[in-house]
C-alpha cells in the first residue's frame, strides 16, 4: 500500500513538473520579461494588481512590460493599478506598450511606468474625467408614468434621471470631477516626471496620436510591443534575445484538475488559476 501511494505521488509529481515546464511556468524561467496585458474597459483591478504584485519578487523576471489597449474606465481601479506599478518599479523596470487605444484610465496607468512606447497611430491622452446621466421625465410623461423618490439626505438622489438637476447639484458634481481631474494631472506629472504646469494645458480631455504624444513628452518612443520588450530587457540587464512571459488566464487540462481535485471538490478559486507562459510572441 505504501509503495502504491509513493508511486502515485511520484507520477503526479512528474506529470505536474512536465506540464508546468512545458507551459513555461515562471518557476523554470530565467532572465525573462513578463508581459502583463490590460485590455478593454478598466472595471476591476484585482487580477492585474495580483499579477503585478506576484512579479515583484519573482527572481526569474528581470523586467515587466505593461501592454495597454484600453479606452479607460473607473478611477479607483486605475489608481490601484498605478500603485501596483509603482511597487514593481522599486524592484525592476516597467515599460508601457500602447496598442490601438490607451486613453483616459489607460494612459493613467501607463504614465506610472518608467518609459512609454507607443505606435505612431495609437490614440492616447484624454486626460480628463466625465460623468454622464440622463433625464427621462418627458418620456415618462408620454407613458403616463410618474417617478417617485423617497430619500433621507439632500444629495442622495443626485443625478437621478427622474427629475431635472438643480444648479447646486451641478456645482457639487463639477467640484467633485475637478478634484478627481486634479488627481489625474498630479499622477501623470509624477509618473512622467514633468512639471504639473506642463501637464495641465494638455489635460483638457483631448486625445493625441502616438506621434503627437511623443512631441508633447507624454510618451518616450515610437514602436510596437517587441520594441517595448527589447527596451525593458535592456533596462533589466538582459543580454541577447529576451524570453517573453505572457500572463493570461488559463484553464488547466482535465488531468491536472483531476489529480489536484479541482473538478468537484477543489476550491473554486483555483479553477481560474493564473499561469505565466513563456515563448516567442505570436504575430502581432
């Protein structure tokens, strides 16, 4: 019985090692550049922050590239990612690579990196804050419906679509957005090492091409993802062709989930286990 158990664990160990090694798991990598992708609207920062924090003390990763292809998103999650990038920068260089769009919150997080590489046609910038609401009172009248709000607190239903916004409420919201906008400007100035007075005229919400952003010192160089990886590798002290580690969500194969008990009895949180993958970039 003992030998059977030892044999089972030996098989599991060898299979696990082979699987992780074949997939380029970070444990088996040396002198690599990790590529962390931020794509789409920034709504939840938890996965990105977890990935960045995990790279901070990973000795096999010498540098990080943040690939940004996002039109922006929530203020708070963007600020969380910004903070995570700052933590990584204390240990290793971080270079941003801007894809098709890296605007608003997308540019916010990119500005936290040591350097920014953009394509000439990248749409970036949009340093501003926006809040939108609607007013459906006229529509409700046509439908014969009346909206009713019960509240405790003067501004509790501010921005309600069921009534007109008052001048006082508008001033309150404008003050709120101005405060957040100022936070945005300060963060960009800090990350880019620029005077706030130099950033402020550029922060009226307009977008720039990558070429324009270079001329305005909002990015450092023009190029694609490979250029950003090579720059990060150089700054990380990697000589020769750098290894790429791409962070992505991945569902392990059925046999891995079976032997680790994740199919029926394992913790649900592990079923979306995050892996680091190594290999040359696909066509981009």
